[in-house]
């Protein structure tokens, strides 16, 4: 394209929205004052294209002519250069549109819907007096529009161009309704669908367990749509938004006081909010707002140091694809440090061969047809271009040695950005589509019409263009390539430059659980240096559970200790759980550990004492029995019925030995023998004592003159009492063992940290029957002995039996409540103690007084002495 044509196409006013019109060189001829048609405007085949970019930030809006603030976002100048590079590339390629040279025009919308509509109509109906549906005063032919960068501008342009089916490529954000409405089939988007980005943000937050986030968007319809969509998605995934901040969509301010007030209103984002992760949606101006907040605090220290520390605290910023991390020249004191580690969804781009070389040639001295270059150069390098006629406030004159590659990334990038790549693709898509339509069967007729001055109807070539689009031509291929976007990590450097490191991708065709896909392993290690957690409060440690705070969002909660016997092994557990069978919680209640078996083991102190006591008492019983056998012919031994005495000794010996059955780990044999042997042996012992007591009473009664009790005296009665009383208990034990015998069992629940290994009685009724029968024998023996306690000493051991039965009954009456109130090895120990104590009481109370006489006072062990004592 010739330099003169480029310069003639550029307006003198610089703009926020750049609408670029691609024109065939052959069509730029003299203008005609004729108007054609009263149907929708007819654009001939020869016409080519259009474009849009966001460069100028603060500008001279017609409504504010007296309040001019001239400023530019230097980074977006690359959008224009990408357009120019694409047009040069096409014009130099003889295989694309041969004999046709493309040109362009740029129109300003001022980010104002009214101006956007006016500009869009001006593209269609060029005349000093605009007449809708008529094309007057020009032979420049429009075939497509590339724009706009913002969703609002794109929608306004689509409203005008849609009815005329003029292709529109939006290389910036867009409203879903605009791109999907069936009555606007000529609208093409060059960036990923924002719905897909929302899903990617949710996956990103869940991947790093960020549950407390902030949302920043613009105060327009698109921002409202973002909040209406995002808030429910966050809630469904267990994430809360601490705040939702709405920033102005553009910077149309007319005094610094207005800018200062608006900036200060956003300071609470940094000072009062604790969310370490903030999602930025909307436009790139949102980044400028955030940087301005930091700038204001640097220029005007507001309070003490801790306040400024909050302002500059590191946060993780997550941005959507529309946002580019750019700064204005007055943000240089702030730099990019605050955005270090930011995660951004970016438009897919590739490096175009020759583009960087093209950028290196850009210089005010060598680009005479570019009305943007001087303004850009002054803003970017802070100097005044000689005789530029632009800014009068810059004192330093540019040296001419300034290079674009020396600019840091927030102000200009040498690598092609995603938006620039979309512009480049849009230009090529329209050029190839136009070329395809020219090569159609009617191309000869089309070229003839190009050379004519009379405009013709173009419904045929428009249908051909869209027909090729739907058949999969390059127009469709490039537009749909935007569906996949990248996830990039922003890495800043001390010189305020930065690089983007690709860490993942967002593919709409990927399964939901694979969206997004992370590429770099180190990405999971949090490449940024800021907070790695973003929570309303500290996570509940294992062993605690969440406790809802009334009136707060569900992400804010207290931590309550798990109830006894329950645990939580993960952080931020909603509820505590019970341990599996055989396990219990540790002290911290954060895991389960196996329960310790609880039984009276042989190596325990209590067991050793019990065994020693049982053996000692058994030996004592054997010793006393030996004394009685040795002195079996003495008066005292004969007077106490030697046969019953021997039976009593043997039963007591067995009582002491049966206590050993309760020591050790329960097994089938020990469980069968424990209670049955104990009940049977003690019943024999008590039956023998009862028989001895009855014998004493009958012997005393038989000494009275004329008494009939002599007939009852003898061994047969004593044996009959022992046998009959013991047989009843034997029957109880046999019935117990045959119907529901004791068996080894375990108790998991009585003790929280131990498993009680025990012998289950099988039938509790039979167990208490055995104990009850022994209690009955003891009570009868005690009663008979008590009644006979005052009989003469020489024939009477009833006093000793009375005292022994008193000890016996006291032990076992105390045993019942103690036994029922204990568990585990303590219960076993109580029963062992009761067996040993009651047996020892019988042995001591009945036989020790007699042993004293037999061993130490043999002179009293004579019949004469006993008869004398009787007298």
C-alpha cells in the first residue's frame, strides 16, 4: 500500500476505537455525487474490509471540547501495526488478490454508543449529508469491519452492520447474545467464549483450593452479566466472593479531581479486604484503576506504615482474556510488581515471521504517513518529537535513537499479542474470502463491475462469502481457532518488564474433569511469592470440624473440636467420623489407631500378685491339711468330723486354684471352666460347711436325755447334705453349659481406647442362678451357725463358722455392685479378689484357731481337757 494512501485514510483526531476499512486500490478514484437505490445499500464486489483497536485512553470527546485531556495507551499501538503489517503482507503477495491493493480507514467511536452508531453509519453512507440506505459521494467500497475491542462497541456496530450482512470481526470481548443471535450471521468472534473462561477460573480456584476471592468487573451490562453468571458457579463449587467491585468501563474524565475521587473509592479493595485471590473481568482499564490506587498511596501517604503495607500486599490476580496487563506512562512509579505471579487467560497467538523485523523499522523519522506515531512516541519515551505539533508539556526532545524494543512490556511488546494476532488473522481471513469470491464462476462479471462506476447489488457475493464460510473456508477456520485459549503466568522483573509463561490450556473439546490442562509441573508449586491460600479464616486443623457462623457466608466458619470418640483426618472437614471397629482416635483426634487388647495378662503386676496369692493360699491350705492329717487322732480333729474336714480342705484348695483360670487371654477352654468350676467348687465348700454346722447342732441336741436326735447322728447325714446340695449346683452348671455356655468375646465399645477381651457368660440368667444358689447356701450356713454360736465350746465350732460365713457373705455382697460397675481386666481382678478373700476367710476363721491349739497348745488337745472346759 502506498504511503500517501495510508496517510490520506487517517483522521487527524486520535481515537479509542479504530475502525479500519480495507479498500482496493483500483476503487479509489474520483468521488461521485450520485446516490444509488432506495433499497439496502449495495456494495460492489471490489470492496474489501474493516478493523478495530483500543489505543487512546483520555481523548477530546465532542461533548467535552473545552476539557481536552490527551493521552494514549502505548501498548495498544501494536494493534494498528499488526493491521498495517497484515495489509503490507497481503499487498506484497502476488498470490493474494493480484492487481488489487488494499487500504484502510480509521474511525473514532469515543467509546460512546451514540458516536459508534454515527461512525458505523458514516462507513456505509458517505456524504456531506447522510442519507440512510443510500451511498453517495464516494466510490470506496466496504466489505467488512474489524472491531471492536470492547463488547459495547462490538454490539453497537453489529446493530448497524447486521441488517446489511457485512462481515464483522470482533477481536475483543463480546456479548454472547451478539455472537449467537440468528439474525446476525455475519458476526464473527476472534477470542474464546467467556463461558469457557468462567469454567476455567472455577477449575483454577478449585485446583489451588482458593475459597475466598474477590471479583472486579466493569460497571456496565457486561459486568452485571459476569456477576450473575459467576456468583452461582462459585457457590456451587464451595467458593465465596468476599467483595464485588465495579470499576468504570472507560476513562472519560475531564479533571484530575474526578480521577482522584474515583481512584480513592477503590482503596478498600486493598485495605479492608483479606482475599488473597482476585478475579479481574472486563477491560484493560481495570488494570489501570488498580495501578492508580497504588500510585495515589505513593504520592499521598494516607496513614501509618501498616496501612501502606496492606496496599502493597501480594495478591494473586486472575484475569480473563480481554484484559492485557498494560500501564500508562504516569504509572511508571508503580510498575508491575503488584501483578507478579498473575494468572491470565489469553487469546491463542503465534509469532508471525517478519513481524518483529517490521516493528524494528517503526520510527517517526521513517513513517511519514502514520499520524499515530508522533503521539505514541512522545507518550512511550517521554520526549517531544521535533516539529510534531503535539504535546507542548514535554521539555525533552527525542534524540532519534529510541527503539521500540527498549520499552518494557507494560508499555509495548515486541512479540505479537493475542489481540494483534486476532487482527492479523481477521485481515487475512477477509482477504482470502474475497479472493475466493472473485474466483467463483461469476468472477469475470465481478471484475467487470469493479471497473465500473455504477454501484450494483451485492447480495450474490455476500451469499457467496457466507456460503464459503459455512463450507469451511479460511474465514471460518481462523475465526474458530480462537476457541482454545492459554493460561499464562506473569513473571515480572526489577525493570518492570515481564514475560508470560504458558502453564496450561483451555480446550472446549476436553472432558470437564480435564479443563483446564496444566502443562508445567512447577505450576503446582505456586510460582508467585504471594499468599498460597485465600480463605475467609484459617482452615480447621485435623481433629476439628467446621462450625457455621450465623449471618456469615458459608466460607466463613469457626472450628470446633470433634466429639469424643470421633475424628477428622483432613483439613476443613464438615463433619467428624467414627473410627472403624477395633480402632479409636488418637489424642489429637486426627486419625484412628488400633485399640489395645484389654485382658489380665500373665506378665502384669496385678496378675502376678493374684497368681502369687493363689499359690500361697493353696500351699497354706496344703500345710494346714497336713497338720490335720498328722494329728488326725487328737481330740480336736476327731471332734470336728475328720471326713468333712478333709472335703472342706480339698474344696478350699480348689477354690484357690480356680482363681488362676481368670488370668490370661480368654479362650474357649478357660471360658468354659471359669464360672462353672468356680460355682461348683464353692458350692461343695459351702455344702460341707453347712453339713459341719448341722452336725454340731445335732450332736449338742443328742446329748439331752430322751432326745431322738441320736438317730440322725452319723456320717451318712453329713454326706447326704454335701451330696444333695452340690448336686443341685452341678445340675445348674450342666444345664448352663449345654444350653448357652460361656465363650470368648470382645467388647469394642465400653472403653474408648481398648478392646476388652472377655468371656461372655452366654446366658446371664444361668450365671446369676449359679451365684444366687451359692448365696443361698452361704445364707443358710450363716443362719444355722449363728443360732448355734452359744453351744458349749468343747463341742462347738459354730462360733468360728459364724464368723467365717460373716466374712464370706461380706465379700460377696460387696462383689456384686463392684463387679457390675467395672469392666475389662478390672472386672476380672474383682472376681479373683473375691474368690481369694472369701476362701482365705473360711480357711483362717475355721482352721487357724484349731491349728493354734494343735501346734502351739497341745496340752489343750486332750479329751479330758475338752470335757473339763465343757463343765
